[in-house]
């Protein structure tokens, strides 16, 4: 007979895991559950057996050592309604083949090539900021990272469509709790329901944009050798075991959305945390002055921008843009000291593990210095996993680090942001990604040029 780790009973577990209208209760339920029952929890949810893993070695089993015994979980499966069968949602040999096809667009020298566009767009953003004129940072960062992903990965200008893409994404995020609810599949059969209608309209908007990008590239007079994602996809599409138009659409849509939304969230949380911690903003300014002086950063500056990176790392610890990974076991597999049976659902949540006091001193505090003062040197490998791990590790990890560091450095060199007076707290919305629960109004203050002396005005 299978032995299960301790955990709550069916009623409490099923109630705790119900997405409700906004999924807001799930992270708290997961945290309370591991606090009460221990780092590996098992519980019956509906007719399924769930595991929650908050033990780094067991997370490594799940993602790396025994990754082949698992496929993506239900949340990801339901994402197929929007993303189709792209890299994020596909499994097995098919996933591996697709990943190999796209990978060259993410090689180090390609990312070095994208860096100039990242900085140029961040400079343009900084040019448009006006002192004391409050801006909504989440929208601003979504526009910025969308523009960067469009230009670097798809060789396209999507600035004009930014609002339409933003609204469509909002709508898709809004419909996610219903989509992953127990009646999610049923909803698909009622196209006249407002929530289904709105989702379909949002998908149609995004489809039209992604198909336009693909068509434009196909019709480009001289085939370019940009080495970007679109080129990899189209080249593979024309090959002997090529992809059909829909498969190209699925891969492009996945990278188009995954390639900007998460980084926008990471940057938004970072600006918010900096606004709440002026001493950290001051230390960041000091690094930027010493490494860059009066110039904008380049790809070669990234290694020297250590503290800038630590600020991003710490923001992603507190507010991991990807807050949970889910898998389903396709065969019995070891998980730490336990064995999960085939069919079990396993969840590991960055939002839970990144706040665990066993690994983090003052877990709720924003302390970027912990990343360079030795405190995190002995951290178990999967106590921090904002990009997942194993064969399904984020393909855009280096892209995202480079982008976040360069965007933060470029803008923070010129601007500081304070929280608008009515913004004391910023809650989160756990959907597909961890988004701010409300708008994020921040007030820009210009950083004085070096020659003018110290500090900000
Ligand atoms: C701060 C930014 C980002 C974070 C926190 C993040 C996080 C993640 C995580 C945790 C996964 C693994 C999910 C799982 O195991 O179930 C993932 C996968 C993925 N990410 Fe990211 N990501 C970020 C940026 C990006 C960027 C910039 C791109 C593309 C340009 C991207 C494209 C993808 C894709 C395609 C996958 C699926 C990979 C596969 O399964 O082969 N992500 N991401």
C-alpha cells in the first residue's frame, strides 16, 4: 500500500486549492499547510492525490533528477487554450525537439546582440519620463518589455499594438482562475458565456498580431540572418520534418507572451521595492555612478553590475514572477524520502520556498545585500528557483537577467521613483504569473548628473 506524507484531509485540501474568483487564497493555504505538516505534504484534492514540496532536495528530484517521470500539470495544460502546444505546454520527445530548434536564438552571443536594443528602449523610456508626473509602473514595464521582446526576438515593432496586447493579456489572466477550476473544461462548451466570449476575443487579438509577425517575416524581400526566434521557427518550418503554420504560431505566441510578461512583473516589483527602500536605491545609484559614470550600460557591463543584479534577485525572491510549478507523475517516482504514485499532482511554489525561514534570515525583508555578504553562500540549490530547473528550466533565463539588469541600470541611472501617497501596500495577484493586485503609481524624481554633485534632487 502506498504510504503518504502527512497533510490535511480531503475537505480542507479541496477547499484550500479551489481557485475561487482570483486564486488569492492558494499561496496562503500552501504556506500554512507546509508550516503545519512539514516540507513534503500530501493531500487528497477532489479525486486526485496532491503533493506540495517545500524541500530543496525534493524539488531537485521533481525538476532535475526525476524530471522525466513527470509531465506538466493541469494549470499548464489549461494554458494550452491560449498558447497551444508550444514550448511551455508540450511534453516528452516533441518538447525536446522543439526546444533544440529554438535554443540557438538564446545563445550567449545572441543575447549580447539583443542588449543594445534593451538599453536603447530603456533610454527612450527614460527620455519620456517627467519629474513629478506620476506613472503607472506595471503598464509602463509591460510596454517596455513587450517592445524589447518584439524587436529582439521577432524583429518587429509592436509598439502600436501594446495597448491591445496589454488588454488581451489582462483578460486572459482574469479568465485563468475559472479555466483551472474543476469546471474549467465544461466552460469551453459554452461559448456564449461572457467569460468565454471575452477570452476568445482576447485570443483572437493576440492571434492576429502573432500571425502578422509571421507573415511579415515570410514576405520580407531578402531573408534576413538575424538569428532570432522567428528565424529559427521559420527555418525549421521549411525543413523536412518541419512545423505547420499552427505549430509556428504556438511557439511564437508562447515566447512572445512568456518573453515579456514575467520580466515586466520582475521589474515592477523591483521599482516598488526600491521606492519603499531609499537606502537600497541610494546604494544602487552608487554602483551605477561608479561602474558607468555618465554613460549608459552595455552588455559588457553586466558582470560588474553586481548589486544591480542582487536587487533584481532579491525582488524575485520576495515576488517570484513565476510563483508555482506543477507536474503530474506519469510513473511512480522518488521525491526526497517519499515515492509519489503515478497520476499524483506535485506542486512546488517559489512563493512558499523563497520565504521559508529555514533558508532565509528575515524572510520578509528586502535585503539585496544578502546575496553578496556570504549569507546565501550555503543555500541549498533549490531554495531559490525563480526560473525552475532541469530540462524544463526557463529558456529565457539569461535573456531575462540581462534585460532586467540593463533596464534597471539604464533607468535608475537617471530616475528614482517614490511611491504615490496613496500607495502604502502592494498586494499580489497569483494568476499564471504573480502580478501586482492594483495599479502601481510611482512618482519620478530626476537623479542629478555627476557634475552637479551628489544624490537626487
Ligand atoms: C523574470 C523573468 C522570467 C521568469 C521568472 C521566468 C520563469 C520561468 C519558469 C519558472 C519556467 C519553468 C516553468 C515550469 O517548470 O513549469 C519558465 C519556462 C519558460 N520560459 Fe521563462 N521566465 C522569465 C522570462 C522568460 C523570457 C524572457 C522568455 C523568452 C524570451 C521565457 C520563455 C520561457 C519558455 C519558452 C519556457 C518554457 C521552457 C520549456 O519548458 O522548455 N521566459 N520560465
